[in-house]
C-alpha cells in the first residue's frame, strides 16, 4: 500500500510546518499527529475546527493517519449550517486547538484538544498501518448556494493522485517552501496548501492571516511558491507600486499560483510588469480537486486555466449533451471531467450523486471554450454566468474583464435579468475606484461594445459600495440585489 505521506514515515528533521514562530519538523509532526491518531479509536468521521493554526494542520494529519474521514469545519459557518454538517456527517469528536470557543451547534460532540507540546516525545510512537486507497480521506462541504451544503467525499486515492499530478505540472520538489495565508477548511488552502507540501516532503509557511508584508517577509526568507486568490493578488499588485521589497520578493519566487476564481487580466498585467513573473492559474472544484493548470514553462495564453493534468480527461458538451469537437475554439460548452481525481459521492445524497454524472463524466456546471493548444478558457458558471440574450450565448466573465480594464472600475460583476424582448439583458454591477467620481454608464457600455461584440454590452449599469463575496473572494451573484431566485 503506497503511503499518503512518505516523509512522515521517514521522520526527518526537515521542517514540515511553520505557523508564525511555531515550527514542526517531520519527526515531531509524526510524533504529535501519530500520538493523536492513536487516540482516535473510531471509524466514524472526525470534525476539525479549522482555524488558521498549527493545531488544525496537525488534527487533519492525525485523522488521515488514523484512516478516518476528516470533516474540516469553517469557523465562520452559521448555526444552521453547522447543525446540518453535524447531523449529516455524524462525527465522533471535534478536534480543536486548546481554548478555542466552539459554537452551540458543536456542543453535543465530544471534544478532543489538539495539544502540541514544546518537545514531543520521540521513539515511543508508531504510525498506524496505511488504509486502503479508496478509504474516505475528507468530507468537504460545498457552499450550499441552492440548499443545504452537500458533503463531498474525497478518497485517499483522489487526494494522492491529484497532488502527484500537480507535482508533475509545477515541478514541485521537496526543496520547495510554500507560502500562503488561505483558510484551512477547503480544497485550496488545506488539500493543496497543507497536504501538498507534506506529501512531497517540502515545507509550508502559513501566514495565519494574509498580508502583503507577510508575503514579502516569507518569500524573501526562503519561500519559493505562493498560493493565493485573486483578491490577494489584487492587493499585491497595488502594494507593488510602493513597496520595492515586495517586488523583489515576488520576483524571486519560483512559482506564483492563483485559483478559486478568475484573476482579472489587469492584475495579471500589473504583476508581470512589476515583477517579471507570470501568475499561474489553475482550475478545480471541491468535487474534482484540480483539473487543469497553466504550466510554468508553457505557452497557454494569459487568462486561460491551462491544460488538463495527468490522468484527467475533459470534454465540452453543448445543450443537447453532444461532445464539441476538440478543434472547435469558438463554441461555449459545459465542461465535464473524469479521472482518478473525482470525488466518491455526496454523503447521504445518492440522488444528487447520480444527477451530477453523465455516464462516467462529472458535470462541473462551468462553461468554457478551448484554445487551439487545448488550454481551457472559462467563461462562467452555467447557472449564474451564462446569459442568453437576443439569441446569443454570452459569458459574463469576458465582459467583466473588459469592465475591469477601465481605470475608474475597482470591481465588476455581470449578470442576466429577464427581458421581454431579448430573453435576458446584460446587467453590470460596478464598484467604482472613487464613489465621488464613478465612470458613466455610457462610457462603460461603449467600452464593452468597442472591445467585444455589440450584443454583449450592458443594458443596465448599477453601482454598489462592494460586491458580496465569500471567504475565498468569489463574488456571490445570488446575493446581489434582486438576484435571489
């Protein structure tokens, strides 16, 4: 049986995790997590109160060593959402850092504190036998935009194969030191950002909370890779204008990776101009882990999410379910995926699991086109970002990128609304750089009509103080005024 974390079994003195001033080597991590795993005498899932802490990382590793499904819990979840997760996954215990105050919804669960002594006893622990590859590793809950969150069951096989594919795509080595400040209750920050370096035998430096100063400090101090979301890279691009130390730190990084939402082309250009580095985009979902990535030395055009990872198959299908020809670079289709990276099931939801698949292909709900080299270019979500206006299929993403190119636009989102004549009309939601000097609706409409086809121009332009976003910086379009349907 292949090991999920070979470096833990080697138990070297090499740094595995660093959160602020707190450091665990692979030897100490094996001792602490191995000892905690031995205490988890259960086959039921274990919940982890996923604060951005060393204890969260140790708790997750302990659950994986014990061979029980780990349920990362977002500390910002509401009471009803927490109650649903507890009832649905039925965890045997909740792992938390000592002193953490847990909400009432978790009160019925036995609590196990993750204690990390200053010096772990070594030599008195033995790591458990490696579980079967098809054993559930994690149950990660989706955002639940159209009902209660669904528990996505991810096997050890899915996690291991996907991380190994990223090792190949990004030339990820045990010498890499990953820097990030992402939350630890989702795929990006936890699976890629914690389990990724641990599987490779490299190191993670977690910022605790994202800051441009923290990024500059850790990259300048030996960090080689940075993971972030577009909001973070936007702040980095802003800070580069006045912080030469940050520019040097970013320029010295081996790899800058952005994900969880599309990085606006303007921020791509600003960062490249400042640092000489290209930000790499990749595409994944909770149910699929990572599907595609731009390669560091590849030729994928800026704005694409790159080529499929090793062992991942993708296809685009039209409204009738027919596969679009690979050479078709114009037609928008729904992206479907198959491969060892796919989730096992939605927990307790066989109906939803069956509905999510078209034969062996997972229906992502994301709409895309394909470039001539096979790179994938996302245009939006089928449910919220595809607009059918005047007989045309319009992707919100390309309009948003044009609007973000206007110097007076700080944020932009595009939706479709019912229209008696057009079927749907294009609506632009704009957060201006200066509320006192917003751009006019007319100039924004003309900008889109000049750069894209005229039928893609917004028919309405509405100004807001801020766009609603989730913890990962994704715009929550259903929470825009009048969009709740």
